[in-house]
C-alpha cells in the first residue's frame, strides 16, 4: 500500500533543531526555537557571515504545470539529500506554503513521498507566523490610509486613487472588489477597495527582497499608497506607517530552519506566488545559505517562463546573485498531457505524444540558456514510464546538448537522485555559468514587457490599452525606468490561454493593467485573466481536512 505524504512525514525520525543547526555551524545562542523542530536564525548571526565566501547556487525550475504533476519541490529536496549523500555540503531554500492553496486546490507545498521537509503539518499551516505578520503589516497600512482620510486628509489623498489593497492569506473571490467604510459618518468615507492574497502583496515581495532590517524599513517607507488629485504619489513613510510595519515584521525577517526527512538542513522563508508575484524564497534565506553550504538548492515557482525568469530578472538582479546551474524538472506523464493525452490515459505508452509534448521543456531549456546558465533536465520518473518514452525524451534533449537524468526521489529519497547530484557537481565544476539578465535596466518599461513576451513566451507582440501605456510613461517620467518587470499570467501555458499546451506560437500578450510595487522595486504587468485574489474550486480541499480521534490532522496532503 502506497503511503500518503502525511503518513510518511509522521513516521520521520526528526532531530532536535539545535542539532540540525549545529550541522551548519550555527551556535545554539543564534537560534530562536519554535518548539523542538523549527527555529529562526538570528539576524545578528546572519550579519556576522557577510565576509564568508559563497557556495554554489543551483536553481530548480520546471515545465508548465499539468494535472499530472511535475515535482519541483520534491526534486529540490531530493537533490539536496542526494548531494549530502555523496559527500557534499548542501542546503535547500524553499518558500513557505500559502494557506490559500492548502485549503483550495493545490494542496501542501512541503515536498512529497520520501523527499519532504518536516514538520510537514506545521510548515503547511501556521509555521512560525511569518504570513500572519505580513498580513498584519499590510493591513495596518491600509487602516492608517483610511484613518488619515477620516481625520482631515492633510496629505490630500484622492480617495479615487488609493492604490493600496488589504490582504488575507486565503482564496476568497468575494473580496476581490469591495466597498469599505459603509454605515455612516462614524465609519469614514466610503470608497472602493479590494483584497489580494497575502502571497501576491507588495509587503510579501518586500519581505522576500529585503537584505536586513534597515533595508526592510526603507522599502516599506517607499510604498506608494495612492495619489493626490494632482497625481502626486503619497508614500507610506508620509503616513508614518513604516516604523510600525517594520516592528510587526522584525521577527519574521529571520530565516526559518527546518530539516528534510533525511535530517539535512532546510531554510523555508517567504512565499510569493510565481504566477502573480516574483515566486522566490527570501533573499535573506538564500544569501545566508550561500555562506553556510557549498551547494544551495533553491526553487522558483511554476514553470520556468514565470518562476525562473523572475528569479533571474528580479531576485538575482536585485540581490547580486549569480546562479551556477539550473535544473528543469519534467515528467513523461506531463509531456503526454502537453502532447494532448487525457489524464486518464497517461498510463499507456504513447511515444508520439511524448515527442510532441516534450516541446514544452525544449523551450524552457532554450529560454534558460539565454540567461547564461547551464541546464540539466531532471526526469521525475513514475512507474508507468516506459524505457522507450524516456529514450524519446533524451533523444530530443540531446539535440540541445542537455542531459536528462531520471530521478526516483519520491519513492527512494536522496538515494533516488544521486545521479542528478553527480551531474550537478560535474556541470558546476565546468564553470561555464556566465549569468546575465534578459534585459538591461535602461530599456523602456513597455520594451521590457515586450522582450519577455517575445524571448520567453514567444509571443508575436504585446497589446496594451492607452491607459496602460500612459501609466508606464508616467512612471518613466518619475525616474522609474530602471525597474524590472513582474508579469502576472497563467502558469499553465507560455501564452495567456491556459489550454494552449506544448510550445504555442503566434499569440499576443495582452496587458490589462500595470501596478507599481515601488517598495519592492518592480512593476507588475497583469496579463490575460489572471487574478491576484484566487477563488476556491467547486470542491475545496478544505472539505477533506479535519482532525481525527488521535488529534492528528487528516486530509492536508
């Protein structure tokens, strides 16, 4: 009988978190334990590492996701365990799961099978409270905006041009657009408002890009909350909100240390979505890991067209990171779906569909190489995959000079990923990485969007209404041309049509609105029908989550 992820996690023999930290050389006094198996690493200790040399940075990314599953997180964990098994010092850096997907449709995000991070239930639920702190800081600013307007509005904020939204870490479509302050004079001035999910908020983005507490406060102060009638921006620091927001986030900013099933250290910190935000764990966690390990494995969300592009063009650009290699994860089952096979037919050998669907990972390989980063493909193997299907994938990828390494970490843990680990060490040792962003800082904002659309999505062009073009021009006039672009679009396709599988061409990228994340220092371009507040599916995962008679969580994953 195949065990569920949560059953595997419960059988794990975890080490006290102080022992896990000691493996990295972190002294006990520099860790703040949250129970026995999770801890925060103090920011004073993080700062003390600044002069140490960096290890090697490996990005794990993937193909456009399908219902068949791909396994980026499991591969990240399995690769970390495998590197440690072959004698290398490796540490994995992942994002914290959002409650929205956990209770919605996607489920947990702590890996799976025998390639997990634990304590799995804690990580998938409230963990160390980081997301609650981020939501509180976000909503404190929202409250201070409306309070300022109520008490005379000395900053002359135009209520029609308040751009700051409230946030909650749950899928709730009813909150996408609301009217607040109803009920009479005592409740303030009614205006249109809305909620984003916490992982799509600018505070989450700032939290993940901040390098220390001073940088965090500076970025929070630079948030533009709205505009006056004369279109003059109003900043969070003008509301004197940045200090209190920083206080709410000061403990959360410290990286969270946990462990894999094989007792190897793992940082899990921050959690922006990759389809509507920048999709990477915190800069603080990644840069700290690079001082503590020889190989740091980090993941960028969803397909490489979203997560990897944003990792390279936003996170690496802003933090000065230079990745040494990229692992792109795919499965034969997913290639079949991209090749037109229905989910119920995935267990039947279909070489033709594999050859057709492997075009998706071909394009991701080509795109990733544009950043000057060597590529390895990890084939997350299922028992229904045939040797002929795997041979077909390898044949196609060999034409791009890329090796496809089969992995069985889901069933075998780190032992099932040792071949991939050796390949990563080999590729990194060749020293061929020559990282460069896709576009320069000085390129006009619309041209940056067009560059991503053409080079990564392979769109023919970008379409945008006059209001979007006018807004981009206004931001350029404010001196913001240098900001990178964060495109929000569907994760299921290179295009904005989630049903366009494989490697579509001949499409356009329609930009319906743009948002300035001035504190995070990027511009969000919203494409197609993507929403920054997801909704629940017809049958939410929450309907199956409960507590059993033993007091254990059931149905989480």
